């Protein structure tokens, strides 16, 4: 009796196996078919025939693999983790009759292979992720399509056509709406770190200006490293010009720089990087870590360059403002500012209304947790980690139930916690005295945020599974009540 792996299973082995083992061997035997030898005899090991999986036609195999690759490309370009991309691609291929596939994600390329047994060569396809852009409406639509695929509600041809429509669809909002959202995010972050109304409006204008200039440079295909450098230089240069007029005081312009740094840091895939490192996708994690490091170095270079030029022109350095003192009365304002910052980030990333509302709730949860912990002596790193874990837990628990991608909730909810002002304080200390302790603290806060979000999503998985089982148990008696037989008799 042949098993699923080409082994010979005797009757004695079959009856001595446990029942669950017999079921497993039987399922494997049904999933694999025997390719008949030319003589028509049943082949075994060592004969001409070989064993292989029951697959559709070769053209269908290529079609399904291409569909899975395109779905994985959209997810990778949006910053999803390699483990999520791999699981999604394998779920798509299995739904369309390709159960024996392997996927390999390496930051800039995706490879998927379909095994066809020992007699036929595997079918392998590769796709390179050349562009990276954040469009959460496209990501959400793609994941909705994946849910229909895995539930068997759409054919492969219709799924491919719908995916093409998703790829070619324009952004749901005009460009100026995204620019205004980036400005609103900077204003909300400024309020969150203790700025007044004038500073918040100034942060709005600076962030919007940097976004428009960045779009212009992006059309010229300027590498993103230099765009980050120009953004940091503009933010610091404008703050230096304002300080020279002595309009807002000596320390207040640093809040503009801190808010703008937060905006420039929010586009980095910190969550995906930490998730890949923890999940064991070391090559992808290394590539993403290098990208995040380069973008951060570009931002740091821009800020330091502007400070040096300002000092050369006779301007003094902008001293970093102290972090606002934590008070119980200030918690509601920070919660509102955190919700506004997260919602503005989701809008700037072209998320739809439902995603914006869920992101606002996640931002409010993160800001409330961090502000409450700031009243104690926990410390910024521990407070950031706990708040991020809570954001990841709530997002992983409620995102899919509300029809929102968990990545949108996690990244948006983490925005109010990014250490923008702490980063500028670290750069100021480097310029003044060469100290690196504050910079190490800022890096630790960033790592704590990414690890906290991933841990929260991991903790939410068993809870979500348990709630799903409870709902099914509660729905069972209602469906099997006395009304169902009566309804059948009437029909």
C-alpha cells in the first residue's frame, strides 16, 4: 500500500498504526495519485513510474502561481511581514488545487515553486518588487480578495481580473488630501509633545511643504535617502529662520523639528522589520534593517547639516525643548491628539473611512496607555513597549472582525509613540558634546515599539481563535432549534 511520500506501507504497518495516523496516511494517499507506467502496471519504488501530486493542467499552474506572486508583491510593497506574505501566497495556491508549494521572500524578490512529484520538474516563478509605496486602500482590497479566494467564492480567472482592477485603480483621494493629512499629522504630534496652537500650525505648513517637495523629487527618481536628507534640512532650516526672528522663543522651534521628524520616521517599515527578525526571515529582516538605517541616517544627516550651516552663518543651535510634564488633566488632550495623528497617517496613506476610524481608535489606545504609564516611574522605553503591545493586541483582535488590515491598525496606532522629539534631543547632544546615550535611547524606543506591536499581535491570535469557537458554539443551538424542522415542513 503506497503512502503519500512514495514509501511502501504493509498491511501489518497499517493495522498497527494509531487511528489518527491511519487517517493522516489516508489523506496523504488521496492527495497524491500514482502516475501509471507505460505497461499499465502499478509502479513501486525502483520501477519506471513515480509518485506525484494530483495537479491541474500546466497552464493553470502557471496562472495560479502568477496570481499568488502579484498578491504577494502588493503586500511586500506595502510593508507587510515576510511571514504574512508567505502564508497568504500558500493559502491562495492551496485554494486553487496546488497544495504542495513553497514560497521564498527575500525583501526585493519573491519566489514560489509548485512541486509536481519526482517524475516532473517543479514549476518555479519569480517576481521582483521594484517599487514601494503605501496605499492602504489597495492593501485592504487585496486582503478582501484573498478572503474570497480562501473561502472558495471566486474562480481564479475572476480573481486575476479583480486583482488587475485593484492594481490599476487610482488612489481614493486626490494628492492634496494626502498632503493636508501629513500636515495634520505633524500638527497633532506637535500638540502631543507640548506645543501651542502657533507651533502646531507651523508644523502643519512645514510638513505639507516637505511632502510637496518630496513628491517633486520622487518624480525625478531621486533616491529616498536624499529625500530624507532634504526633508530634515528643510525642517531644521525653517526652524532656525524662525528662531532668528525671536518670534516663538528659543526652544519652541525644536517642537516643529520633533513633529517633522516623527512624520519622516512614520514611513519606515519598523513593524515589518522587527516581525521578520522575530519570525526567522533573517535575510529579509537584514535588508529591511539596512533600509530603515539608511533612511534614518539620511534624516539625521539633514538635521545635522542644517544645524552646522546655521551655526556657520552665526545662528546658535536650537536647544531641544523639555518633554511636557505628565499630568492627569493632560491625558485627555494627549488621547485626542494621538487619535488625530493616527487618523491623519491613515488618511495620508490612502486608507478608507473604516480604516481611519479604527486607526484613530488604535492611536487613542496607544496614547492613553503611554500617557498613563508616564505618570509612574516606568520609563520611556518600557512605557513605549507596553503601549505598543496593547496597540498590537487590540489591532490583532479587532482588525479583521471590522474588515481592516491589521498592518494598517498597527502602523497607524504606533505613530503617536514614535520618538521624534527624543531623536532631535539626541542629535542636539551630539552636536553640542558628542554624547550618544540619548541616541541609543531613541533607537531602543523604536525597537521596543516594533517588538511590542508584534508581541501584541501574537498574543491576540489564541484569543481571537477562542472567541471564534465561542461564537460558533453559541450560534449552533439557535440554528438547530425547533424552528428549523418547522421551516423545512413548510417548504
